[in-house]
C-alpha cells in the first residue's frame, strides 16, 4: 500500500485522488483548510437559492475531463447553461459578441459536486477545517503539520494550493535540499489575478437574452456579471441573483474595504450596465474576496518534475498553465498518471 498525503481538496486534488484510488493500491489522506470541497469552484446555499461564487461553469475543452464528467461521474443534476455570454465595454455598452462556449456546465446543487462526486468514489479520508502549516521530509517519507497535529508518514505528498500558498508552505518546511529554495522563489513569483466578488439577490425576475456579460476592453471596474437563474435549480421562479466580479485592479484597490461598501458600489455599477435602477439596491447580498483567483503566469515545469523525483507533486491549474476548472481537473488526472508510472 502506497501512503498518499494530499494538501488541499480542490478539483485537481479530487481528480488525482479518484484516479489514484482506481489505479493504485493506496491509502489517501487529505487535509483541507476550509469546511468544503472543490476550492475555487465554490458553491453556497441561501434558503432555496444555490450559487457558484468562484468558478462559474466548467467548459468542455478537454476530452479527458469531458469523459470524466459525462462518462464516469453520475450526471444527475448536471446542467448546461443555454444562454450566451454577451460583452460590455468601458462605457458600459452591452453587445452581442463573444463566441459561446460549447458547453457551460454546472450542477443543480452547484459546481462543488465535481469534487464531492470524485472524493465520494474513493476511500480517501478527508480532514476538513485543517490547514497545513508546514511539510517535513523525514528520510524517504513526508509528514504534514497542521498546527499541533501531525499527518503521515506519506510515501508521496501532493500539494494543491495556489502557487504562492504552496511557496509559503515550503518556506515553513523542513526539507534539506537546494530544490526547496528554488521552488519557493519560482512558485512565489507566479502571478495571480485577484477578484472581489459580490453576490446580490432580488425578489423579481430580470429578463435578458444572455447568461452573462464579460468586459472586453479591461476598461471597466467590473469584469463579469452573471445571472445565476440561468442555471436550472439555482434560483426560484420570480427571483434573480447576480454574480458580480470586479476587475483585478478594482479588486486589489478595494480588497480590504468594508464589504457592504464594495457591494453597494458594484451593485450600482451593475444596475447601470444592465440599465435597471432597481438592481442598485439588492434584497440580500453576500461576498467573497479571491486573492489568488486565477494564475496569469505559469511555473517552471522542470522544477516541478524535479520535485516529483522527491515524491513531492504540485498540482492545480497553475501547474498546467490553464487558469480554468478543466485545467485543474486535467492536472489531477495527469498527476495520477505520473505517480502510477513512477511506481
Ligand atoms: C472568481 C473566479 C472565477 C472563476 N471562473 C471560472 C470559470 O468560469 N470557469 C473555469 O473553468 N474556471 C474558473 N475559475 C478558475 C477555477 O476556479 C480554478 O481554475 C480551479 O477551481 C482551480 O482548482 P485547483 O484544484 O487547481 O485549486 P483550488 O481550487 O484553489 O484548490 C486548492 C485547495 O487547497 C486548499 N488549501 C489552500 N491552502 C491550504 C493549506 N495550507 N492547507 C490545506 N488546504 C489548503 C484550498 O482551500 C483549496 O480547497 C474561476 C476562479 C475564480 C476564483
């Protein structure tokens, strides 16, 4: 039995855990800092409303991931958003324009279903609300500290957090190898887009021909507005929910401002773009700051592969240069392939 440890329970980790569990004789132990699964593909519920407040949907851009989601996993509740994505510019002018993605998938119960369904098919032990604080090399094995708790020993350690958080973990690790410093520098230098997100709900329907609006010239404080009611099962009839994602610059500038002020500003701007003044005053709201929303640069593959020679596997969207959910899932599947080939 190979003892596998995984830090983080994002989509990449879930895909890797599923593939390892089906391909290899292994025990799998996961530590996840939050109370949920699927990381940045995140879902919340509020009464009868369900909303995806991180990733909006899964694209059908990777055949292996499409097979996984439509062929291997249960497709019950898998929904495809039919309406197109329109555009808007810095002046808030809306236009038809962006090519529609072939599929825009979520689940009636939200995107977190992907990780829930993948982990649900494994015998992995998942420790939620458990933040890894350091990793340690002991002879040929790895251990993980989470405050006072220790997990391991593991023959193989997978590390799923965004690159800067993985760099911070390595900085607090005991691993006497020159590769550690190189990885800390390279992973700490991976740039991420920051996105401050407001979620706003209304007790009336909004009639529009599009699912979402994307800013195409990077000249607006808002980057994306999506209508969650276009996902079947997410919003009861007679209500509307907008997911408003601020641009990187706006998000960085206002990241620590009072959330109520940010929500008001973003709702006001969204009301102007959608040309409906009722949208400036939502009935309810929620928010999330994503400091590390989407990687904009990649990490050096040679260093990541060198770490794998020490049974340390980094995985996630930033390791494959695809800042998308399908990229994260693909990275998990490919990580499991390399582990299998290495044994
Ligand atoms: C606002 C936003 C909008 C997006 N829109 C889309 C979209 O529409 N379509 C799309 O395809 N993609 C979208 N993405 C990108 C997509 O969400 C990511 O590419 C994908 O979810 C990344 O998965 P991952 O497994 O690589 O990493 P993550 O989801 O970040 O998983 C890492 C996990 O590690 C955990 N963790 C971190 N540190 C520790 C620690 N010290 N100890 C234990 N656990 C830890 C985290 O809690 C998390 O669960 C969006 C992302 C954001 C934020």
